[in-house]
C-alpha cells in the first residue's frame, strides 16, 4: 500500500512503535489484511512475526503476499492447525515419536470402547465426531452437559429409530465421548487427529513455535480453542494484534465466540483502533449497510454504485457468470440453481460437504424400501422426518437444529422437482454441489460467502425477512448476516423479492 488513510497509518504506526497489545475492529472491505501486512513489515527488524490464519485459504493468501512483498524468513503465516501441528511434533520428538495423522482417531477409539464390532461402526463415527467437535470448540472445559448440548445442536443425537428420545441418545453418546477424550489425552503414541492439533497443545501445555509479534486475523470467526492456541504463540514480552469485524460474527452455531474481540481486548488490556472505510463497496451499498453498522464509511472517490429491487424472474433472466446469488439457507438456492441450469446458465451451490450429507439423508430414507424410480414415497418420508425432528428441536428449544433440519429437507424437495427417481436425484445433488472452478453463477448461503465478493450480488430478501431471532444475541447475529450479504457487492446490490 502506497497511500494510507489516517486510520490505516495509525495501525501501521502501532506495529512500528507500540508497546501494548492491539485490537483492531476492521469493517468489510477496509483493507485490514493489507494494512496488517504493511504493519508487520514496519515492525522493528529484530522481531520475528507469526500470522495466524483462521482457514487454509487465508493462510495461502498471506503466504503469497509475504513472498510478493519480500517479507523475509522471520515472518511466517500458518493456519491454527499448522501451528498446533508444529507444537505436537516437537513434543513427540522429545519422546522419540513421529507424528501420524489419523482423521478418524476419535472414531477408532470410540469403536474400541463400544466393543469393536462392525455393527457399531456408524455409532462410533457419530461419537467420534462429537468428541472431535468438543476438542475444537470447548477445549479444556469439556463436561457431560456440554457434550449433550453439542450433540443436540449439531444433529449428533439422531438415529434411524423414530421412537428414540434425542435427549437420551445425546446423554448416551456424551458418556462415551468423554471416555474417548480421556483416552485421547492419555494415549500419546504418535497418532493424532485434526482436532488434536488444536486441543493437545492446550491440555498438555505444549508451546507452539514462539514469535515476538503475533498477528491474529479474522478473530471473530475463531473458537475459544483456536484463540487460546493463537495467543500462546506469543513469546514472553512480545506483542499480540487481533484483528476482525465483530459485526461479521455469524458462526456462533459452530463454536465461534461472538464476544471474542471485546473479551480478548479486555483480557490483554489492548489498545483499540478501528478501520471503518470500505474500499470494496460503492457509496450506495455502504448507505444500505449504515443502518446496521453506523460507523461504516465509503472510501473517498468511491463509485456511486447501484442498489435496487427486482422480481425473481428478472434474476432468472439476467444472472450472468460471475454473479453471486445469496440466501440465508440452501433450499431457495436449490430452486434458483436448478432453474438457471435448465435455462442454460452455468450455476452451482457452494458447499462441497453439503452434497454428501444430502445424499446420505436420501439414501437413509430410501434404505430397505422398494423405492425403485418412485420419488414421491421418498419425499413423503423426508417430510415426515422433517416434521418429527423439527418438533423435537423446538420442544428442546434448539432453533438452530430445527432450521438445519428444515433446510436439508426443503433443499431435497426443491431439487426433486421433475426428477424421476432416487438415483437421478442423487446424481443431481452431486452435480449441483460440485466443487470445481468452472465459471458459473455462484449460489451461496451468506455464511459461505463471507470473505468473498462480486461485482453484482443478488440477495434473496425473503430469506432474511423471515429471520426468527428469539433474544438479543440472536437478533444481533441476524443483523450481522444482513450486513455480510450487503457488503459482498463491489458495484451492484439487487434485493430479489
């Protein structure tokens, strides 16, 4: 960056001369990564620096920029998993062990605890997933109660028996998961899972490779486990900078800490700075977001841009390759994507792991039944499953779970339109959720579009109008979703009504 705003210069100046830790609130499109990298390069030359990334995509981008800017060997960028892996590797070497990564480690331990028979493999996989989820989100405060909550919230208390009680299933799986976690900590034999990369350094107090300056990007998306690990990278007497946008915190359902920025700034007694000028969004788009985030500003000289409303028919006729279509849930996207494909417009839905989950549900509903090419019977069973599971989730006051079940069912129903049989439906699901790089219209939930941008963004307004917030925290996250959707647009925002 050659020209900086006063806000950006204040951040860079902290890297040069600051003595405290720093918390930067950076709004959408404010150039936070470029500013942070410029600051890292401006640090005292005798200090080492570690850039901690939330996801591999972000880490790869940081590595590329560091190389482009000739940052030198004393500046590194890693994912949190990479940082944890190095800590575990060093601890294992001290014990004469070599690391072997087994992504199914928790499931393997669970199967052994459950008796080892092949009949228990599905149960072991579910329990293992629960144990891994706890390691990644709860860290060292894992209890039977917290495991029960995770099982119910993440759909890990489901069975094929319609008469099973989800609370009892959750309690049973939580008991086994506690034993899986205990054995995970005891059996240090060189084998770890991906969750262990984050969890073991914390519960074993294994220090990561230290750095004098630690830069934590996208802090609002991190779980408590990830944040604890990131702060442990800092050498005694070093400095920590955490940067993120509290109004882009939309992942609390998967363990992100909604109050992470404020909490960490308070714990670290950090200086607070802000980047509020958006260089991505045009004036009209910024004006649309300001009622939600009042401190957001358009950059000097930003284009005017366009914000308009349109009927769905206009979207279907006008969407072009490179456009985004955003929705709060997948089901409306399935209908839009299918319509675009049938009209000859290349389109896909973002989420490579969604397709396999939908295929698994379809096969489960068809299992052991003479479905043949008949789709109506399958859909009837899916509707009954949806109604039953939603009722259970609502009774247990687990609205996130109810929304997830509804979205799964409605997505399958939308994609089944005009489909002759189960095999054809499975093929379509795999096609629609294909993870390739071919130019297409990108249909995405708002959650999956975070961090991305496009010149023209179509937002299915009705999916946001039907928000079902129950308390102040949920209301804030719903507002955050709308803010994230608006600020993906570089030139034109279209509300589809």
